[in-house]
């Protein structure tokens, strides 16, 4: 089921994408989404949902997009099941 965004959020999102495109010529999806989420913290919307909407809006405008998290933010990544152990690496090859 699609998430319903408020009209305010969608208007600001559209403006932020246009502003990023005008300033940099590209749209940094995580940076714009983080900016929008910070301004609309009251709404119960995940960052991933906002990123998806930013990406869809940017693509609809024909904008070049990239994904670089804003400075000072870190995303915690959960380990995939079965990946808790380090991968086995091949022994070093003897060079003659």
C-alpha cells in the first residue's frame, strides 16, 4: 500500500529537488531526503520512503541523481544472516 505524504511535504520535496538541480546540476538523494525529514519530523515517515519519493521526483524531472550520505550522518547496517563471520580469503600466491 502506498504511503500518503502530506501536501506540505510533497510541495517542499518538489522544491528541494528543483533547488538542488538548479544549484548543483544533480540531485543527491540521501541529502535532500534527510533535509526534508528533518523539517517534517512530526510526520511518521521513514527516511527510505522519503528517499524513494525524492528519487522518483528527480527522475521525473530528468535529473542526474547520486547517492552520498550527508556529512555527519551514519546509517547502521545490520549484518546479513550467515555473514557474521569474516569471508575466507585465498592464501597469498607465491611470487617467483
